[in-house]
């Protein structure tokens, strides 16, 4: 099969097209013909070796945890999928080697769901990891009816889905930080935009009114944005970050996506009904994965970048 692999850690140039043996599936695995693979910030960390001390890595390493495609075959213990099914999913394993930047992937059954017919493969390829991150993070801090939620980096891959998921969970208002060029986009998703910068706390307070505080802060940035968050929220235990473990020192929560079948089906249901929109800013063919990484590293992507196979 064709794949994008790396034999060492480094810059995007370490990603190269290769031919690898087709995957062999186990009894509880699904062989998926990949049509699209989402490119996520975690892929950049894997490529650069920044997660090498967290989980084992093996070369040649094929990146990619986000996938959408068509089932080619299933293991004998698989119950929920059959050849020909269109699927999407989150395929993080306990070691890093056999990812989605390839023509085929041996996928875990628990990390797959049926793709809604209304979604393109490109949209589905960008849904699982970011959608699970948004849903599980917001649930972790108990987002529900009446809450006012602030999302840092609300126009990004996770952020733009978090805006929508918060509303689906019942939040009465969602405020999103973003650069001015993305304010119209956030309004189209039902969020109230506010600019980044030194005046963030004052700007949010003016927008919120009353005591100037929100119920929940969802942080996709870390650093200064996270440090400002205690001044923005009523209860520090309702700050959740997906990028900065320093949130724990503030009394908040740290979140990391898990492949939960029920959550994937929740995302599929709402996306299929048109209630959860995946914004794909740009697609690249598989062979141009290095370009996709460079674009994402520029930190100006709205929504998702996706590889097509």
C-alpha cells in the first residue's frame, strides 16, 4: 500500500511517500480503505518526537489518528461493521506506528462509527478526534442548560466544534476568542466573537455583562489565555484545557480524547442531522502531507486540514 511514513523525528521533510505491506487485521479489527485522514496538532507532535517519552514509537512510523473510509474486511469477532460500510473514527493506539496517512489501516472496532451519508469523506475525516475532544472536555466540566461558555481559539479544529457541541449540550451563550478575520465565521456557528489580546479579560467582561464572569472556560491555546482564565470564570474547577497541564495547578481539568463508541455515534448523529458542521479549510493529496503539516504549523487554520487518499 501507499503510505506516508517517517524513519526519524524532525521537520515536515521527514514525511515521505513509501510502499508498505498491507496491514493484517486481528479478530476484533476492521480493515479500512482510507479515503480521508484528518491532520491534527498531535500529528505534528508525533512527527517531531515530542510525545516519544509518553507512548512508545516505532519506525517506520505512519502518522494519523483521524480516518474516514470504506470497510474492506472485518475480523471474525467484529459485530458492528461489514465490508462496504462507510466509516469514520479515531484510531489512537497504545503505541505509535500504524496510522491513517495510508491507503489502508487496521482499525479498532471501538474507535469506529458509521459515517453519516450526508457527510463527505473529507468532513468525516476531520470529525472524530476533534469532535471527541470537544464533547468529552465539555462533559468533563458539566456543560449544560443555561451555561455561558468561553472557548479559547474558537475558530480552530477543536474550537469550532466545541462552539457547536456546547450549544447542543444546552449552553445559553458561547463566546469564542479568535482573530477578527474569523469573527464572521464564529457568528455563523452561533458564537459571540471576541478578539485575543491584553484586553481579553475586560472585553469578555463587557460582553458578558453582570459580574463579567462565565460558567465554563474551554482552553485550546494554553499559555497566556489559560493564565487569564481564572479571572474570567466563576469556579476554577470548570476550566478545562486540552493543551496545557498547568490547568491542574489552577484547580481546573485536563482532557484527552478517548475512543468511546457511544460518543462517536453521538457525533455522527448530530453531524448527520446537520447540527454539527465540520469546516474543512483545505485538503491535500496524501503525497503532500508535509505541506499540510507546514500549513497547520502556521497556526492560522480555520477548522480542519485533511489529506485525501
